[in-house]
């Protein structure tokens, strides 16, 4: 195989959010929580909830079609589909192949990756390697999750998550625009701080696991905050060093949406004015793999991403998984 490296850029974005809305006030009426506290501490006012007939693939397929349309490509020109999700339709087959069938992208290879809230960032990195090496030309990366399906709505931690999907089409660049660097990290010692105990080979589904609520997520909120505010700055500082970019040169930061407190603390540590940190968690909460691509699409469609705009991506997720990337638009 010919060995060469091409620049990689984003040529199209898309997103999809379900219609149903759960407000903080609604959750206050069904569980022991406080709407004002949720907004103040987490930065969340409401979240979207998938309809009963909607699976993760439905959200992902809708976002994917919008991204491909925005790219100006035809579906048959997509070579590879990568889906980042922690809530797949099924254990088998992959959600990527299900989406491939729904959008009729039969020329594409398709597979899932699992890095939870860092999934889309990891997916863009994988896609970039395939394009840079010349294996594929056009890669569709989708981040989609339906966390409402693994949420116990009788617990106070039900306030954190929502459902949604975003997508981007990556292709090769002939100019100086495109990704400048990625830095990805994992640390399996943090695996118990956010987990879904049952449903896999370790603890297969039984009547007892269902009755015990072991198919719902379990999260240590304090550890998520402590880890996020430690590792996000570390990853960001490293990718800035890799690219020889100063924090002053960053036009926008498009981060995963864990909580407003984590993002505010991260911005303080790295010295980035918070008005450059883009958020949408007030409307959608944390959509896990969908957070970055949904926010990216909104930013793109708002016309904020002009030529030569420098964008910083950053995310931290269960695992732990975390990382950062810089792109020149």
C-alpha cells in the first residue's frame, strides 16, 4: 500500500434532537431534586428524550443524512462509517451497520467504537488516520446516545443526561486547513466511577439484575468532577504544545458537555476566557457521544466557523477516556 499523509478536514456537519422535552421542573415533580439547583450547579435547564419507537440508530441516521447533505457528497461516496455510542441498539450487530442500512450507504465499511463521552473525539481521530493514510477519502463519524434508556428516573442522578445525535463528514484537504493534532488517553483504573453493571458477559441479564436496577448507569459525581478538572487541562496543554498554538490563538473551544462547573474550572486552569467555551447543555444536558458533534453542527450552522478559525475540542468520559484536538477550519 502506498504510504503517504494527507491533511484531514471536516466538510459537513449535522445533528438531530428528539422532540420530547423533560424540563427541570418536570423532574422536580417526579424525583427528589430541585430545578434551581440543577440549573445553577450543572448548567442544565432541560433535556431531550427519544420517543419509545426511536433507537440510537434512528437518531444517528437522521444526523448522518444531514451531515452528508451539508458536505455536498452523495451517500455512495461515503467510504467508512464510525459510530461512537455507549447505548447501541443491540449488542450485535453494530449500530454503525444498522445506520448504514437505514441511510443506504452500502459502499461504506461500518463499525462502532466505545469511549462513552469521549467517543466522538476518538472517532474523529480514527477517521483521520484512515484518510491521512489514503485508505479512505470520505468518512462519516457519528456520535449518538439514548441515555434515557439506561437512566433510573426514580434517582436524583437522572438529571444529568439527555438523548441526541450529531455527525460530521471528514475528508482530505489540499490546503492548510484541517486537524493539527490529536491527543487521546485512557485510564482503566477509573472504570467504576461511571458504569452500567449488568448486560454484558460479566453480568448477563437476569430477572434479578433487572429487579436490582443493574442495567441503569451508576456514577460517582465527585470523582467525575475531580478527574475532569484534572485530565482535561492536561490533555489541552499537551495538544497546544504539539501544535505550537497558544491559548490566546484559540477562537472557540467545543467541549463535551459534562457540567458547567467542570467547564468553568477547566477554562480557568487553561486561561481561556469562558465566552470562548461553547455550550448547549442548558437545552440538551449531557448527550454523551452526541455532545461534541451536536454543538459543532450548531456552531457551524450559526456561521461562526470562518476560514482559519482555530477550534479546540476536548472531552472526558467513562473508562477513563479523555483527550483533546485542534483544527484549523
